[in-house]
């Protein structure tokens, strides 16, 4: 018995249409694969660019953070907090960000947009964050902190601080480098408040160990 194929019973016109559809499906599949392949290529190239020098810089940064966090009660901060802020008993300043702005979302034409409310500085302690501006002072207790998220606004960043005792979310506007440093200090301050300081430091040490393993096989 001769084998029968699907194409044996298709008229020439229908067969040509069927062939066209199959080619179109193949083209679509190839087109879909290209972005995935391009993403994998870019990802691989980014991983390859990590050198011993760049990894060393990360390790140094982590070690400096561990040193500071381990002795923060004895560490001097960059600037004085003499701006009307009185530290509470057993409260220690761990960061001061100058030339920042207090940001709130305000409605304009039916759309809520980030709006600069005041300018001043932001003091981070192991118990709270305090914005000290030209017109007002606003406190952010870490025990009430729900989340902190940095978002780009124009040429700067806004670190939004959501608190459980405050419906309206406000944030601190600053440059990109400062927002990263302040976020790191806040994460440590929250860990101190939760009595997880030791676990926080251990996590940083684990990151260093992982980087040292990566460094062993990284290009110069």
C-alpha cells in the first residue's frame, strides 16, 4: 500500500496557499526569536564586562559599610545636626543629605504630579528620618515604615517613604548617588530597630564572599 500524504489531496491553488501560510509562520517564529536572542547576547556581554577591578570596587564599598555600621555610634557624621533637631536618648545620626527637597504628590488638571514643597536637608538616624526645611520639619519613624522606593523625576531621584500612620506618601528628592547611599542607611536603620543588626551585617559579609568567588574567574 502506497503511503498517502496530506498534500496528495490538495489542489494546486490550495497547496500554494498552504505553503505560503507555512512560510509566514516560520518567518513570524524567527522574528519572535530575534529579540530573545538579542537579549541573551546583551546579557552575556554585560556579564563579561565585570572585571576584577569593578568587583574589587564593590568589595571595598561593602567592607567600608560593614566598618561604619559596626561602629556607627562612634562615627562622626559629615555635618552638624544643629538645625533644630534634638536627638533622642540613645539616638545616633548615621547620614545627612544636604540640598534635598521635600516632595509631595499634588493634583494638577486631574493628574497627580510630584511637587517640590520645601528645600533643606534630610537627617537619617537609627530611629527615624527627619527632613529639616526652610519652612517645615517632617519626621519619618522607621518603626512605621512600610516601604521605601526611589523613582526618577526629571534629572533627579525621589525616595518615597510610605508610613503606616500617614495616608499621604511624601518623599525626599536628591541626586542619584545620594539616593542610593540614603537607602542603604535606611535599610540598616530599620534592621537596628528590628534588632536584626547582626543579620544585616552577616548578609553584607555573604555578598563579599560571593564577589570574591566571582572575582577568581573574572578578567583583569
